[in-house]
C-alpha cells in the first residue's frame, strides 16, 4: 500500500531535490549568457558551445563510476563531495578569463554533476520504504521540471543587469546550503561494499557514452562534418558492444547488467520506456524552434508559449501520487501515454493563427502528460530493485536518461531535415514540424501500448493500487 512520506524520508527527499535543483538550474541558466561570455573572452558565440559540450562529455564519462563510488565510500560521503566539487568549480567558471580556463572548469564541474543525480537518488531510495517510493521519487523530479521554467529568464536577468559570472556564483550560497542540509539531515553511511574498481569497464562505458552523446549532438548541431559525427556514433556502438561483453564476464563489473533482467526496470529504462522517453524529450526542442523558425515569432513570445508547456509539467505533480494509487502503473503508463502521444502530435496544430485557448490547452496537456509519464516510469523502474542492485540501477537509469535527452533532439532534428529534403525546400516550414510531431506522437502511442504487456498489478507495493476484486 502506498503511504504518505514519513517526516524523515520527506526531509531527505527535499534536501536531495534542493541540491539537484542547483544542478539542473546550472544546465539551463548558462544558455542566455553565452553571447556575453563570448564577447568577454574575445571568441565567437559558436565557440562557446565548447563549454556546453565538454560539460556534457564529462557527465557522460563519469556517470558510470557513480555506483562504485557510492558502494565503496558511502552515498552520503560521495554526495557531499560532489556538492563541494560542483560548488568550487562553479566559482572557477565564474572567475575564468578565457575560453580555455572556462572549458577546464566546466569539465571538472561536469564530473561533480555526473555523480549528484544517481547518488542523490540512491540516498532517497535507501531512506524511503517501498510504499513511499512514489512520493519520494516524485519530489526529486521537481527540479528537472521547475528549473527550465525559471532558468532562462533568471539567466537573462543576471546577465543583463549584474554579470554573467553570477550565473555560476549563484551556486555558492546554494552549494553551501546544500552541504549544511545534507550534513544535518541525511543519515550517516552504514552500507559499504568493498570491491575492486573496474577500470576497463569504466573506460569502455565512458567511451560509449562520450562518443554516442557527442556524435549525435555534433550531427544535430553541425559542429563536426557529418562523416566524423557518424564515425563517432559508430565507435560508440562498437565500444558499447565491447562494454556489454566485458561487464557480463568480469567478476566485479563496474555496473551490474543483471539489473536489466528485472522486468519492470528493463521495460522502463531499456526497452519501450527508453524509446518513449526519447520521443517525449523531442518536444521541448521542437516547440521554440517551430515558433521562431516556422512562424517568425520573437524569443519572448515563443518563450511565453513554452512556459505554458512547462507549467503543465508542474501543475500535474500534486495529483501524481493519488492518481497512481487510484489507477495503477500499467493503466497510467498506457492511457496517459496514449494521451501524451496524441497531445504531442497535436502540437503541430499550434500556430499564431490558432485560437489561443486551443494552443494553451494542447501545450498544457502535453506538458502534464509528460510529467505524469516520466514520474510513473522513474518510480516503476525501482519497484522491484533490491538493495544490492540499487546502485547499478540508478546508474543505468541516469545513463538512459542522458542518452534519451540527446537522442530526442537528434531524432527530431533528423526528421525535420529529412522532411525538408523530401520537399526540396530551402528552409524549414510548418509542415516539417507537423511531420516531426506526428512521428514522435506515433512512437509515444506505440511504446505506451507495448507497456500493456506488463502484469496488471505491476508495482502495487509501490503505488498501493488494488483492483476491486483484490480488495475483497
């Protein structure tokens, strides 16, 4: 039976969520500052993408080590260390005098950031009872939903009226507060696993994630010639195959792939759920691009419409737990997923000529169903994971989510380009975005229906859902 969070579990989840908010805010707040930073460093605006790329690569390379670090040194210690590294490197980012210094600081900041999310989730799962997982995980998802809403506006204000450097220095008070709260509230480590560090596994998984993420990102952004980006993707796939073979054969693997044998975890983070998440992640990329490129809207007007989408994400959170308790995971993942797919497909109808209420309704529903689907996937993933596999599960889940974000953008951009090429047009038009939305929506619907193969009572110990005849 799903139960409300105990005061202690709630406090721990809130502390982790507050710390993760610092991480997610840093990821979105920097975008509006890049032009000013480029002028101060004396480089082109496009050159500043190095700071974003190297951060992403550092995160990708270091994520696989999170499970081992947590097991070996304790989740609380590692989490405190990661906050300290992130805060110190944020100071270094703000003090950078040229692009080279900034790139080094961002790489180190990415290394600290890579550990925060998976280890933070380990702490929450370790503290919450199984019946408390839904609300506990739900609290940790708030930062990812809230940061994109205020990040761009806050970053623009700080850059315009204070200094771009404070986009990083704002992490100083946040980091100090996070350290104090974690030290005071999160229980001391009592679980340690002494096993050797799997260096070959770390290298292979790092190469896999780095090549795949950077290859797809470069292919979309045009940062590298297409053949080089494609070669990176191919290298990532080869390294990934080698990593799987190694991790399955070595005695003490960096990541325990046996976790993928758990039906619920595999469905949510490696099979239909991973594809579904990738398709949904295309929407935040397509929306502002369509508003500005296809319809010629200014950034402020486009941003205002995107806020409606993210407001839908936030508004649904308060009823996520009771909804899962009332209808159960399988019903929510399929029905809500179908509605999410339809709403994404309908985003192609959004335009300056469409009635504003229709536009707002479509965007709100698309955002709300996105939030509900992500929360259900994230929670069900850990419903059947035992304590011994918890660290590996959180690491694999973090890797899957990183890949889905980049792949979502890459696939959406690829569909846009193919649609434009098919028409033989010199520029993108509304029809290209409509094709992309329709395809993404269809993928979401199909993957959601595939989740009907899950048992009807899947995750009942977590959601508390009981069918009428089961309660009798």
